[in-house]
């Protein structure tokens, strides 16, 4: 310690230490009252230099270095308030510089909550910048990377520091939130950060080389996959040009190429022309991607095909794989240069016979690019009582940055299909007429609009043009055949109809390897006998002119909806549906509550006699009911949203991390007796690794809330109001410590998180609110509000160590995360602290929203009464 910084070397040093002992005595006795405040302020007034006295006290104690309650923070905060009332005590000139030099030694060791008051008291933001940078550098070189970054942010020094140097150790410590805060206000730093991350994504870059520069830090999750996700998230968040990150973009494009090869040569669900079109758009003029393409062609095709593509891109022979260069020479000598996409398999022509064929003449399919073309058919399409099939197509992005833009909208009526070219029709001179036509069609309740996953199409349409942004709120008369498909799948999964479907699939002819049908294609196969040919689904729908195969595919996708709907209406009972299909499915302009009720009626149709014969009454009975506490699941990593919803309702949920392998779900399920919730291809793998009924496939096209309803209904989970938020949303623990608001106020004061001034202000606001509105927030409602009373385990009050702010379980209470204004809520009585992670919860509007969202699922437990039934 320098001579000038010693407490005994300036006047008043002994006085400040005596004041500290007095305050420590009051603090130890927990006399957090008016006496402590008065003694603190009286002591400040008696000191010759209160600022130096504060430093004396902080240098002579160490409680402010740890977490939890802190006398040092209390004194510092009180001095800041006292200085506002006595501005004359503030220092300047050489004396202030000496105090600033001393305070930096304290900043290097203090907790975050002490930074702002010390920076304000000692005017550090106006200090010499070189001195500030030197102190930040000193903290950094001591290995306190997080502290150095936080202090840099507080002092606005980011532009003067090397962003790569400051952020690299933070990324190694998985502190991405702090990294984002560091560059948040500086676009130049955002660009530099992304360029650094992109450099780390080079194929031969080893992230472990970075960690060797920082002793004790290991890149646990700092891999190319994590870095790529972070880069794409930041590109979208900061709205930056992807050109900044060529390595990440190249790797994403390479992934797209591999996916295209899988679809073409393994699944065989893409035509040669469609595949070649996407390959050319993906590769473009990028030489590295062109070389990767040749490698893939050698693996999946033959040397001749690889040589043809190499010739197309004029690749140097020295860059080509073994054998391709020789084949290229043969092509040049023989002068048999052909387009790489000229070879078409006979297989593709043969397979069309086994697929649904649109039953109208080709001249009845109209590709409309002008408003005049639409005007000719407008009245026919908008005829009251009309049944219309609607679908939309857009160019697949294959995961690259950017939102899908609808290119073609298909509208099918009896004997006619209209393909609207939105790329032309959404130009300024045509947009107004088109948007009015589309909005009229979707809002007319007398016109039945058929779709499959219509909400997703409407969302993409809204993202394409701002004129359609609010249209989803105006739609009426929608029949989403996806809802029908779900009912049919439930029936067919339980019945012998599955055998008929499988035999029907085999009878379509030997079409080689093919993935099982799914989605709309499977529904068309079930109802009409043959599936859709989806080989053009992943076409480039922005390229003009459209190929004939694309036009026929787009028309079939819309027209098949009319035929499926007609077939189902002719014999709904034969398909296991309720008798009046239109009445049960058409969306009407009703209240939200009624719409949800209708949805539930769809999902649980009354079993007809014909159903009973096919399925058997035993299969129709639901499984025995269970409570959320008795139901435990593990969610695959693509269903984390579902997991959070189920945890809200009290279900015991474990969720896989983003980089976990799907097979980990089976390990957890076997070890802990959990049910696996997954979707798509992983379901086929996982269901064979656990017992029957212990793996459930969730519909990924649905939102998380609807998925939660699906799971609750399938497993007959009976949720009560007491189950809502009975588990910690962060760690899944179901044991809380209940703390009153007054007790929480005291704990926050002890921990230095609540000043007397703030406390008095919030108490005054609370009293004023009570005077003006005695009924508090509930007065604005004409019905009683739900009361939070979770069905969970409880920790005793004696298990809380007030001095360390820790529980008997070892968890530290996360009091810093509580907004102080919450204490001023008149209608708040208790806080709930998780005994495993220390997270603190309190009853607020979120509880009411969750109760409202899931009210159809609440109150069904035996012996319980729904809150909504009581009201």
C-alpha cells in the first residue's frame, strides 16, 4: 500500500475507523433501524474528509468482498445519498486524483452492486482515461476477466479496448450475455466480434488453442456448432450483413448441400432438375463450395458426373479428387460436354403412377401474374358458399439467415386452380388490389377455406408483405385439415386400419427406397388411396419461369384439399369423425373461449358404433388419471418450449441441452423412469429403446401450448390450480421456502440491495395506492382472481441462514434479481424461494396468464373444483 493511501496518514483516519467500529457493532446486532442510519450520517458529518473516510473503512474491512449482506455497501450507499444533500464535500483536482487511485484497488475486489455508487462518489467517468485503462488492464491481467469487462462497461471504455481480447475469455466461461452487453451500444464492436467468431469457425481452427492462452479456462462448449448458432443469432439480433461471416455462411451452405444430396440420392424425393437448380443456387461462384460439391459427387455418384460439374465451374485440375481430373480430360478429348443436369432417371417417370394425380385438364390451371388476370376470376372465387383450397409455396432457406417469402399462392375451386405469382403481384402498382382481394377471401365467413397447417402459411404471408400483417386476426371460415389429420391418426394408430395402409403402400408398385409418407401426403393417401408426389416441394419457387413439374405440384397441393374434404364429408363416421364435419371444424367469429372449446371437441369426437367395431371399446377408454407430480418426462432438445409449459403446470420435466444427442433421452428415461417426448425421426430410434408407451411423438407443427394440451390429454394428466408453478421454472425443484414481504424487505436491506430512501418511497406509493384503490388490482375485474397456493414441499424458516443468505440445502438466495419496485405492490404477500438453485419467485400477472391459457386443463382432478367453476 502506498504511503498516501494509509488510513493513519491523513487527518481524520482514526475517526473513520472509530466510526466503522460503531457501525459494525450496530450491524452485528442487526439493528437495521433509524439508529444505524442516524449514526452513519452523524459520522459522515464529523469526518474532515468523508470520501477518504469511506475508503479508510472499506480498506479496513472485507465484508463487502463477499456475497450476501454487506455493511460496506450500506455505508457506501448512504454516503452517496448524503453527498447529494451536502454537495460541498465533493473533491476535485489533485486530491480527487489521489482518492481515485485508491478506489481502484477496491473496485478490483468488490461485487457488482458496489461499482455504481463508488464510480459516482469518486467521479470516475471524468477521470483520466489512460489511468482508467491502466486499472482495467491490471484487473484483466490478474485473470479477473468478468470483473474487467463489467468495469469497462460501467466506465464506457469499450471503444478504447480490444474487443477480441476482452470477449474471448468471457466466451470460454460461457458468459455470452456479458459479451452481448459489452458490444450492445457499438455497431463497430459488433462487427469486430462477429468477424472474430467467424474466424474461429474456419474448418481447421482448433478452439482448444484459444484456451491455452488463458490459464484455468477450458472451452467446454466452445465448438463450431455452438459458435455457428451464436453467430447467426447475433447477425439477426444486430441486423448485420452475413458477408461479415464467410466461414459460418460457407459451413451452413455446405450443410445445405449435404441435405440436398440426402434428399436426392438417399430418400430420392427430389427430381434431378429441381436438385440441380438448388445446388447451383447454393454453390454460386464460391470456389470453396464448388470444390466441396465435387467431393460429394464422387461419394454419391461417379467420376464422370463429378467431372461434368468440374467442367461447368472451370475448376483447376490440381484441386480435383483422384480420378476426376482423368475423367475431365476424357470429356474434353471426346468433346462430349453436356449440362450436368441433363441426366434424368427413368425411375422418376415410373414412380408418378403411384401418386395422386390432379383430375382436371391442364388448361384449367392458371398462372396469374397481373391483376387483370385475377379480375377475370374474382367473382367466381368469392362466390358465397364456395369451398376453396388454399396453399402457399416459398423458396426453402436451408437454415441460412433470412425469413421465408411466399412466392406463389394457390387457390383451388371446383374444376379450376389459380396460381398467384406474388413476386409480381406484390409490386407497388398491383399490391393494393391484391391485398384487398386476399383479405376479402379470408374474412368472408360464407366461404369455406381449406388448408393444412394454415397458421404457418398465414404467418409466412404476413412476413412477406406488411399489408397482410394483421390478417390472421380477421380470418373466418377456416377449415384446417391438419386438425382432422390428428383425429384420424389417433384412430388409425389404435386400429387395424394400419395394416390396410401398409398393404396399400406396398401395392403402389416397387418404387425403390422411400421414406414413410407424412403430413398432407399421408392424409391424402389415407383418404384418397395414393400419396402426394413431394419431389418438387423443395423447389426454387422464386425462379421464373416455373417448370411444368412445379406448376402441376403446386396445383395438386391445393386441389387435393377439395377432394379430401369432399370424401370426408360424404362419410365422416366411416373415418371416425363426428357426423357434422363442417359444423365442428369451420372457425366461426366467436369468443376465444368458445374457439378453444370447439378445438377440444374436435380432438375428442364421440365414438360411433362403426368406430367401436373397428377399434374396440377398450381402446377408446383413456389411461388411468395421474397428477402432474406423478408424471415425469424427458423432452428432446427440439421440444424445450413444450418442456417449459409442462413444468409450469407442475409436471416433473427434464430437458436435453441443444448439443445433447437424442439417445441421451433414452438413457435418462431408463434410469429415472421417465416418458420420452420427442418428434420426427428421433421417435423411430427412441421408441425401440424404452418400454411400450414410454415414448410419445409430439406434433412439431403445433405451438408449444397446443403440444402441452396434446400430452396432458394423451396421458390423462389431471392438473389442478395448485399445480401451476409448483415447480421451479429454472431447475425443476418442487421444494420452496416461503418468505413474507416484510421479511424479504429486511433481507434486501441487510444485503445492501434496498436503501432506506427507496424503501420509504415504495412504502409511500403502496399506502397511496391502498387509499385510492382499497381493492388493489382486483378491482378492475368483475370476477375473483386465482390465488397462488402451490402444491409442493416446504422448507422451514429456521433453514435460512440470514447472515450468509443461504439455505440448509446450500443454495444462495438470488435476491439481486428482485426488482425493488415489487416490494411496493400492495397485493403481494409472499415470495417463494427455490431450495435447489435459490431463484426467487412471487405472484404476479404471469401466474394469471398461465391459469387463463390452461383453464380447460385445470380443475379436472378428482375431488377438486376449478377456479373458473367457482367464479
